């Protein structure tokens, strides 16, 4: 293989990694962090969660090199606890999608509220419109979703570039705040720090799924670790720059709090109103990606009894219609509930993050059981400390992921005689929606 072919292979992997890791979070998290705490607490939260992610990235990198397969999280869970781990992971991921789908739609509705000064009920109706478009586009099939994803990613990177380029004046102020934080200054509340960091964990979801594409990476011993670490540095740098700019702008008097906080920067950027429309398009495309992945998860589980069998059926066009309908109804129900009970979108995002904290616990156990040498202890201990910090503030809410794990184990016991040798169902479809962001 020539050096050019190796470079092309690595570049494709790098591109896929970035696509999986940058999504709706880049548009929502800077404002949500400022909503959860002061500018000093928001910056400290970003620093803490980035540091906490380092040992997790090291573990995902090692496991990705050792087990480069499409089993992904399910494969790691089986290595950790045996065949029932695949069931537990299916329910944890499914439970994450159930809240993640309406959360993404609600983020889009928040941007519309900023643009058109919508009332609460109007914003909720727009969120319903987004999930309806998400449902219809998935009914159209994989090719439509692929085109939407590629176009939305190009728009997203354009937006990020414009936001940074036209708001660099605030970066200096943000760096000043960061300097105060490092030197122990500023207003800091430990409870707020936890909430900010736990919320920002959303930004670091996705590396656990890169194993899906690692089988095609050439010279894996060298390039797989490079892929993980370079993508981590690049994505984290983008998030931190936007966080610093947002903090700096906030101290100047601009209102940037909330899921649509970046609209406060966009409106002062040339063509600001148009850029908000582009943001909404990106969010809608991201919602389609969430729906695509969630429906295929339900379909694959429905085929083997992990989920109800009604979800394990395809239409004549090879579309998991039952799964899409189920997700659509649930999303509308949760959007309505969020409006009636005034549940913030950050609460839904925290539930998703909480589930992934437990998912990472399976990954750490798999790493500890398969790794040797001093790294096994260092990265396992550091990762467990990171997860312990994140889970500490959820208190009674951990009942949700514990229930999902327990129910997965129960379904495993009920279906023991139906489980294939691998312990986890093969993918129900070879479809791919192109570069799908997980967030």
C-alpha cells in the first residue's frame, strides 16, 4: 500500500470521526452552560469535563484497536459482563434515544423562538413540526437521509467558522475569565460546577462508536490511536473556543443563556437571521440522524426479542416503519409533556448523559478485563473517578438507567434460548446514512 493510500484511509476515518462528534451540541451547549452557572463556573465546567474525558478516550482508543467491529458498545458490554450485556446496552441506548430525539427538536424550537419571538405553545408546535419532518424524511429512505446529512454537515462547519471569525473580539475576554478560574478567582458554586460538567458530557459522546469504522483503517497500530487523539483535540478545541467566546460576550452584556444561546452571537454576525435559519436546518438534519439510528436499533432488537417483535419488521421499501411510528408518537408525547410541565431541554439532555455514564462503565470493565500492564490500572482508576464525579449529582435519577439495565437482564433471561452465539443480534440492515452525528 502506498503512502497516499494510507493517508486517504486515515483522512476518511478522521472525517467520519469529526462527523460523528460534532452535532447539535455545538449549537446548544455553550448557552446551556451559561444558563446552568456563572461565566466562571461554565468555563471551569468545560475544563473539568475535557480533562475527565481524557482517560475515557484512552480506553476507547485501546478497545477500538483491539475490537474493531460493528458490534460497538454491545461487543464491549459482552466482553465486560457476558451475553446479557448486549441486552443492557440496547435498553440504555434506546432509553437515551427516547429523550434525545425530542431534546434535539426542542433545541431547534428554541432557535425559532429567538428568531420570531414565539410563545411557549408555538415553540412546542414547531418542535412537533420538526419531529414530523424527521419522521417523513426517514420514511423516504436512506438516500434522502444521506443527502440531508452531507449538506447539513457542510453548513455546520460554515456556521462554526463564521461564528468564530466574526466574534474573535470576545475571545480575549473569555481567556481573561479562564485565567481567573485557573488562579482560583471568580464566583464558584460546587453544585453548579457539577451541573455544568454533567450537561457538557453531551459534547463527549460519540468516541465509543468509532469502532464501527476502524476495520477499514490502514496501519491500525499507528493510525487508530492518532485518529482518536487528533479528533479529540480538534473537537475539544472547537468547543472550548466557542465556550470562551460565549463567556466573553456574556460579560459584555449580551444574553447568551439557554439552548439557543448562540443566537446572541449570530444576530451580530453579517447575515445573522439567515444563519439562524441555517442553524435550524442543521438541527433538523441532526434530528433525522438520531431518528435513523434509533429506528434501526429498535428494528435490530425487535428481530431477536430484545425489543417487542412488532419493531422487527420492514416495509416493502426496507423501512422499519413500526419503529419510526413508535418513536414519532413518543417524541410528540414528550414534547407535550415538556411544555405542560415546563421541563427544560437541559433536563432531557442530562437523562441521556446519565445513561451514557453507565454505558461507559461497561466500556471500562471491558477494558480492565482485556488490558494488561500498568495502563490497565491507571486509565481504569482515572476513568472510574471521572464517572463517579458525573454520577454523583444525579441522586435518585439513577433509577432510570438502573431500571433499563435490569429490564435488559430480565429480557435476556426470558429469551436465552433465542440468543445467537454472539450474544447480540446482528445488524438488521446494511444501510448507512452517511456521516451521522450522534448528537
